[in-house]
C-alpha cells in the first residue's frame, strides 16, 4: 500500500550557512535510493524540510512492498561460451551453475556487435522495512559535512548531536536504529513556545502538526518567503528599502524589485536558517552614528548582528533596522530593547575606527605597504603598487586621460588595507579608500578611482566609470593576471585562489562594455614589461591572452551569441575587444540571411585554394597584387569589377562601425563569385595566371573577412 514516508533527524542547532545544502543532499539521496528500488515512482514527490534543529523529508506514494521484478543477468560472450562442437565451455558452465539454470533456458542477447548469453530471473519484492535502515545510514554518511563532531561518551559522529529519529510510513513506525537511537513518532516543536513533545500520528501531517502545535515552520523555503514578506511590510511602513545583500551596490539595490532583492539576499538565507517561528521587529539607534559612512554601519549590522538595515528612497541609511526574531509574542519590547543595546557598541566601534583612521593620510600609509608581503616571488604590496602605478599611467596616456591623476589613484589604491576599518571589514577595501582620500583633499576623480579599481567584483557588478578609474582598474587586474599566472599559479579545475578567472572577466567586461579602444595584446605587453625580465616567462603575455580569450568565449556565450559567430569574430578582431559586441551583432544579422551559408561556403573554398597555392608554389599570397591585364575570362573580370565597385561602400561601413551593413554588402557579390567558380580554372597550368587568380581570391578573402571570418559560419 502506498503511503507518505517521513524521516526526521532532531539535532542540536545546525550550521545555518550549510543547512539548505545538507537538507537537499539528505532528501535527494533517500529519494534516489527509493526510486532505484522501485519503492517510489513517477507519482512520488519528495519535500525536504530543514530548521535549525532538524533535517527532515517527506516522500509521497511510497510502496510498503517492492514489486516483483525481472532481472536480466549477463553471462559470457557466445564466442567464449561455446566449444567448437557447440557444447558449453567451462566459463558458461560456471555461469549456469551460479544462476541455477539449464543450457536450454539461456537467451542470446546482442550488445552492439557482440552477442552474449543472458538469463532473466524473477526477483520477488522485499518490504520497505528491509531497505530503509541502510538507505538512511548511507544518506547520512554521504552528507557534505566538512567537519564531524562526537558527543557525550559515544563514538557516534555527525555535524551536530542527534537527539531523536522519526521514521513513519503513513501512521506506522518503521524500526531504524541510528546514532544509538531507535526510531519513533515523537518530535519536538519550538524550544520555548512549545516545550512539550509532539506525537506525529501520520507522516502526511508532519508539516501541519509542527506549525499548529509546535510553533515551527519546517520548510526553509516557506520561512524565507515569510521573512521576506514581513521585511517588506515593515519597510513599506517606514517608507524605506531593506538591505540584505552585502555585495550589491546600494544604488543598484534601489532599482531592483522586491522579488529580485529577496533572491539576491544571502543574509535572508542565513537568517531563515537561524529561526523556526520568524517575526520581524523594528529597532532604532541614535542619529549621531550616521556620521560614519553608511557602508560601515550596514556591514556592522549585517555581519555581526544579522540585522537588515533600512535605506530611504534616496539610498541613504536610516537610523532604524529590522530584527528577525525566533519569537512571536504580544509584547516584544524586551526583544527590541535588547537588540538595540547590543548594536550600539558595534556602531560605536565603527565610529571609533573611522575617526582613528582619518588621523593619518592615505599617503602616509603607502610606504608601510613595504612591510606587507604580497607573494614571496612577487614581492611586497608596495612593489605591487609600484607596478600598478606605472601601468595605470601608461593606460591613462593611451586613453587620453590625466596620467598624473591615474598614477596618484593607483599609488593610493591599496593604502586603506592598513586602516582599522578595512582590518575589521575587508569587504570595505576601496570604499574606505575613497572616503579617506576625499577627507585628505584629493580630487573626486582620484577618490572615485580608488573605490572603483576593484570593480567589477562579481558577476553583474558595475564597471568603473571614467578613464582614470578604468585605467587603475585595468592596471590592478592585469598586474595580478601577469604576475600570478607568470609564476605558474594557473587555475586548475575549481581551484583559483587568486581569482584569475574573475580578474580576466573583469578586464574583458571593462574593454567590451565601456567600450575602450585598447588592444588586449598591447595591454598585456605593457603589463609584462613592468616585471623584472627574469621573473616571468617570455611567453607569459601570449599565454595570458589565450587564458583571457577563453573567459571571453564563455562571457559571450552567456550573452546568447552562437559559438561559430564568436569564433568568426575573434579570428578577425585582432585584440580590439571594444568591437566584439557590434561585430557579433553584425554577424548575427548577416547569418540570418538566406545567402549567408552559401557565401560562408564560398569563403571557405577561397581560403582552401589560397592555402593550396601557397603550399604548392611556395609563395606567400599576403602581399600579392592583382594584374588586370592578365585576366582572360569574363567571370574573373566581372568579379574584379564588382569588388572594385563595392569596396568603397563596404569600407565606409566598416570605418563607421556599421558591421552589419558591411557584411550585407557582400551579398551583391554572390552571383559573381558563383560564376567565377563555375567558369574559371584557378589552378591553371600557367603559373602566372594561377598566381594572379589566387591574388584576386586573396583580395576577395580580405574583403569578406574584414568583420569576421565568415568561413566559420559554414555548416
């Protein structure tokens, strides 16, 4: 008979940041094992539950008895199972004995080109009870727990001490022993609001019983939704916006919908894993603390106290915050008061750090970076800053920006690493540098560049604004890429301790999206020259370029460009990444035209002919010039004339950056190209004619591939 299955581990408080992962892994493992044994089927639904003190799951429509199954057992190959006279070999005889079957009951089964003996055996079903204990034990063993603990005088190990085990199939308790505990049907509700044990009469009633009698919302997803709704309601009451994500720029936060904010909120995830019966209350602190940069106060409240700061509609921090409590009570004044008392010392610490830091100028801290090791092969942070400064000045000059301002911003960009505030909150690197630079009287452009040089810090983050900020950001990332990659610390698998993939993608986004007309090979060459000649390999710039272009391919695929289009553009772009997006848009438009595949195939044929001529004649076609006097066939004369007519228009489109129109112009050449290949023998026995026709095709090839190598679009 099919019934709902319930499994619950009642524990001490589980680690909140790992709770959802543990819950899903536990449920998935049990569900997969039941399906594998045909005890759960397509009509079964697995629902994971997780609270600070429990991992649980229910699975609907679980059979009490496994159905009878016909199992196929494969034996030796026919070629190895029969002697020359057709009698069984010893290998086949051994298989028949083990399967307890006569020769005439064997079947022959083809598996590809091979043929095997096999036997089908009917296996009677077993009860759920025989499987479940092993399934639960294996699922617990496979949980992704980084560190196990023991409790009491036992030898049992789990992420936290386990106090009770519930295993129910419908209303029937299935006997399972785990961690020295016997399974039952009794659980616990909220530690304070429902201290009495709760008897679960039926597995399907687990969630409703806990909510109604135990003051526990067992679904982590449901608690998260409840908290998000209560946060939004309280924020609306105060005409404010709640902040739940530490890595999101505050201006961008204000532009997001309520749903998007809750999806992005890592703090909301953590808080939902800390409470069982959530309620949200409004707390308040003194206005005087708002003189401290709001980023500092926000991090203090979020990281230390798990509060949700509030912003007004202009993005300014209010002196109010939201508290997610594990208690719903009529008079929460002591809860609110207690949290307000706790937050004040934290805010006072932030104010103290801020005031102390401003007593020293950023410039006075720079030389002290010489005492901070960056990497034993790459020197100190001061040496690194020196390289970044030189590189930022070079890039600023290429961009026509103020070189002195870029060099000053680069020199100061790491100085805030030695401040008390950044020591307490490393996430504020750059942010505090900006505040302190402005306090020191530096130009706004310089201060902004100090903050922006870390951008983009993560997927979807904002880019540096302005040429000075871009110069410093590029210099910082390129110095890291060339240095770390150059000493052999190349990312492998999922290991990338220096964030080289992130830095590479950051450089790409700045060049592509800003956009900046800075050839990537040139930037890498300049960056490499800033290091001692003996430190890095001679091919490091080329190696890093290949590494970065791989990241670019992934970035462009994520923007829904076809892989063949990407390869076509990268082949022709010559490091001018600022043209990548408009060229790809042009290729996409061209590829949608009916004649695109024909022209791509023709271009591929052109390239093959040029390559063959170079191989057979031993002559390069790159500088070959067409001699009109050597043209004898009407088709080649017409193709040459059409090319001359179209070249000015195509070049004009290209120079204007209208790459789609440049490619569309090629369509008019199709009939002339078709006639040329139908009527002209390129591989003529006359070498002079052959070279001239190859030169004509080389000129056509350059014209067709000016935007992208369209031969790569051929099927």
